[in-house]
């Protein structure tokens, strides 16, 4: 025997079943890990889509902007959608009720539906003119 590399075929012949089992264990573990990470990725993607459908695709929110500031923001090339939105009784602590049901009152522009694809207008129309 001239070097240790000559021991590899001898060891492989003696431990043939053990190396075969080791290979199968490695293949199965790689498959399981890939499956688990794939399922985790699908879960995160579905949660993101659910959040967009229920809460909208918010990236940033500004308070108390005037018309000039709103038009400047809308003119920026990286802004995909912009809407004005206001809400009263958001935490349901003011006691607003409609026919016995606690109610939140919202006001928004027509562009609101671009941010909240799950929302729809059931009745009425948006104002046509100023005032």
C-alpha cells in the first residue's frame, strides 16, 4: 500500500450498505428541506396577497396634505397610485351606529379602489363637480 487513497475501494466494498443508506438519507433530507422552504414561501406570499386585498397596498401615508402637495406627489414617476382618505370612529369608540350596527365612516377619492382591490362601491356615485 503506497498511500491512504488505496483504502477507499476497500472501505467502499466493506461499507456498501452504509454508504447507500447515507446517500438516501441525504437525498430525502434535501427534498424535505426544499419542500418546507417552498411551503413557507407560499405561506408568506399568500399572507402578503391577503394583506393587500384587505388593507390595501400602502407604502407610505402622509397626513394633512393640501391640494398643491397632493398634485406634486402624484406627478412623481415612482408613485403608482395616490388617494385621499379620511376615517371617523376607526376604533369604534365614538358610538356611531347605523340601524343598530357600530359603524366606521370613511371618505376617499375614486383612486382608492386602485389601492384596495377588495373594496367595491355598492351604491351611489362620486361627485361630478367641485363643492
